[in-house]
C-alpha cells in the first residue's frame, strides 16, 4: 500500500490507495476456484483419453480373435486334401470344445494351429504383453489386464456364430467389448 502526501493549503494530507483485505480475499478465492475448475476438467479429459485408448485396444483384440477363427475356417476349407466340406467338418471339430464353453484364442501359439483355440476358465483367459504381442501366459511378459474369451454357437450344419469378448478393469468398474461373427460353409 502506498501513501501519497498532497499539499492542501499548507496541510499534508495522506491519501491511501490499494486493495482492502476483503477485496484481496475475494480475488484470491475467485482465482482459486477457476484453477480448481480447470484442473477438474483436465483430469476428466485425461481419464476419457485413457478409456478411449483401452477401449480401442480391447476392440482390436476382439477383432483379432474373430479374424483368427475366420482364418482357421478358410485354411481348413480351402486347403483340405479331400474337399471343402471335409475341411468344414474338420473346422467344426476343432471348435467343438468351445460350443457353449468359454475358450481362449491365441494366434501366436506354436504349431500349425494346434492349441490356438483352447478351453480356459472365464477368470483365466488373461492376455500378457511380450515383445509387443498380446498372448497367453506361456510366453511370459507383463499382464495387460485384458481378458479375451470366445464362445461358439452352432446354429445349423453349415453355419456357426463366434462370440468374442474382451474385458478389462478401469476406474471403479469393469469394461467390456463384444464382437460376433457368423461363419458359413461357403465351400458347399
């Protein structure tokens, strides 16, 4: 606060200028509230970005499961030594353990496709990250928190529905992405 002395008819008068204590407190509280609002908006934006990232990864993992099962179907029906129908029958036999039961899908398992579709308990289809690839735990790596599960429904002799769901925990709840595909015996 500055004090300015003015001469007025041979008298010195003090003039006080500046803010009062109440004005200062009001200004500080308004400034603090605006900063808190900004921090709140930013933290919600960061949480939304993290959710979008996790959902995108979950969608890619679910789509990968669907595409891998479709690839098995195509490989069996196109390259079977006898016929496409025999290939379809072999494909159905491969997925028979997954009809109405939770299975896991791992395109990186060794071998042609032996064991790439396997039964797993619903709470134990966790995916691990190893060398940039999502896979099951036999390869080691860090648990990603994602869990991919697949179920198969045989609707007719020449049609199967494949359901893939990916779950992960985020915030105070669990999130899930579900994809499904109807596969046909197109080599009849």
